[in-house]
């Protein structure tokens, strides 16, 4: 069952209180397999029917658990609900070349993110991975094309995107577009998330204050 975390504790958890709003990304793009959830869908011998086990775990028809990685649910919830992210106008998107796109579409509304957001006067607000994102590109192809399509759909330029992926070749493919890419070999963990936010802010000219 998802932990109940306030806006302030979430913000402290992800370590971005020192980054000014103008240096936050306009769009956070997340890969799915190996970044948001595990195992990767191509490793599954079968898929549906999918059954939610809890907010962060879904079970396949064969009884295999698919789980959100790291602090993924907290990050998604924070970007959707936190006033600082709202002020920045930041949106979320998914970019995935998973082998089973239909399964991915089935899974997204089954994973819930949420908690208690007392400072926004929202009590026990629940979002799903499907409802939290502005758009998604889930199909075969190159991640550079995914990001171009996302840019057209959202109106956010590629240079204002922060992209997390567990495959380095996907990051290399999007680099010429100006996308700031972050390698997350173990999924969307706290350290990778903070690294990415700082990497993006520095690319925009932010200078961190050294303790």
C-alpha cells in the first residue's frame, strides 16, 4: 500500500528545493521497461489478464509480478501535484519501444500513484500512470522519433526535455535533438532522479551553491 507523504517531505526526498523553477524541465520523459517497471515485458511468457496486486504491483495471468521501480510512484505524483512543478508547467510523457505495446497500454491505468497532499488541500488523491501523463509514444522505432512526436504533441521543444532510460543507445539517439538524457541502469531511483534534475539545471546555466 502506498505511503502517505506530504508535499514538503516529497520535495525534500527528491532533493530539488534548491533548484529555481526556471531551471526545471518543461517535460520529463520516462522509458517504461527497466526504467519505470520490471521485469521488461519481453521477458514475460504470457501477459493478460492483468490483476492489480497493490498500487505498485500488477500480476500477469501466469502469476508473475510486474512492479514499479525505485521511487517512480512518488516522482510521478510529485510532478503532477506539487506547486513548484505546477509553476514550472512541467508535464510527463512516456517513450517506450517495448515489444508488447498493447500490454503496456493495459498496464498503465492499473498502476496507482498518490497519497495525501494536505498543502494542496487534496486528500488521498489517486492518479494512475495513464492519467498522470500528457502523452505517450509506445511502439517500435527510434527514441529520437518518439521525442519528436512528443514535442509535436505537447508543444515542448526537445531542448526542454529531461529523458530517463536504462539503455545508453536510446540516450545517444536523442542527444542530437538537444534532449538531456540520464542513464538509469537500475531504474528510476532517488539518486538517478536527483542527478538528472541537476544535470538538466546545469545545462541551462544553473550554478549549484556549494555547501
